[in-house]
């Protein structure tokens, strides 16, 4: 199963990449694709929305933290509008 999770980058300050990764891999394992960036200190977020929507449509499961980030960025509204267009 593919998961959307945070991958830590940065030595002193915690900075994270949002990655699509196999669910059985460890946190720092090899990712399938980098789909975003999150800096909790500066509260900055960069999301590659088309890539995230692609993985969500294929059945990827976001972790709780990534789910909250995506919900705040209103990605799930775009996912619902895409599903309505195709059905």
C-alpha cells in the first residue's frame, strides 16, 4: 500500500518533505515521489497538487499529519470535484 507521509530533512531544525512511499518502508526509506514540502517552524507548505491527487485517486493513504496538512490546503475539495467530473 502506498502512503503519503513526512520524511525528515534538516539536521538541527525539523523540515519535512511530503513523499509517496511504500507503507512497509521505514521513514527515511526510498520514496516513490516527492509531492510536497512542510516547514513547521515558518509554517510554510508547498504542495504538488496534481501529483497528490494522482496518488490519492490510486488509493494512497495519508498519515494523520499529512491528512491535516492536505485538509488545511483544501486538497480534498479538489479530489471530490475531480471525482464528480468523471462520474
